[in-house]
C-alpha cells in the first residue's frame, strides 16, 4: 500500500512535469473540436498524446499509456493551459477551510 508521503511526492512530480510541458510550449489547444469538448495535443518525452476535456461530464481523458491517466502530467498541463488547474486548487482549498 502506498504511503501518503509517496503519493504527495508523486503528485508534485507530475505537476512539475506538467509545468515544464507548458513552459516548453508542448501543449497546443486544437480548435474545432466536437461541441462540449476541448481537445489538446501534448508532446511528452516519448510521444504526442491526444488529451480531451468533456465539459458536460467534467471529465479529462488522455491517450497516454498511463493506467491512471486521470492525473497524468499531460492532463495537468492541459488543466494549467485552460485555467482549470488553478480553479480546482482554489476549490479544494475552500472546501478544506469549511
């Protein structure tokens, strides 16, 4: 079973990797996607991945091989570009204060 410290460290590494992807310009929003969806192309270390946000379901998906890609660095990078990463962090902080 994973220790909380390992989970936090892994999350921090993913956020740092995502920020690096954004800083290098490796995240591109693709316009003209299906209604209610935002599509991004993310060039990672090994390949280019298709990352999609379904606005209606509030659900992110990524074509990377990460089994638990709900929190992969590609999705986090797209969340940063779209502004949703900071909205999510603010919402979590507000919920913790209550």
